[in-house]
C-alpha cells in the first residue's frame, strides 16, 4: 500500500525572459507547435477555444487531441484554461 505524505511540494523555475515574452509564448499555437504539440489551435482570448494535438508522440507514438476553452486571459499574468 502506498503511504501518502502530508508534506507540501513546491516547484519553482527561473525563466530568463520578461513576463510578457513568457505569456506571448504560452498563448501562441505556433510556439506550442514548435516544441510540444502538432497542429495546436488556439484563440487567445476569454471564451476562445483551443485544441492541443499530439501526433505519434512519446515512446508509444500515440495520437490524441485535448479540446478546451480559455477561462481567464490577462496579459502578462494570467492564462487559465
């Protein structure tokens, strides 16, 4: 049986870029496609639709899609979907 820890895990990552550059990168379908996805569709606005798409991804080469909607969009601090 797995024992569940009551400790909190906190992860921090330093990105050497302005908040605006990070925001513009993670709200761009082209940027997602350049490093992680294949054929991402993204409307960067509240209520905008997105589809994250993977083709032949990972060691098992799976292909799948994950659709959703953008709930909050406030440049450069908030991108919630």
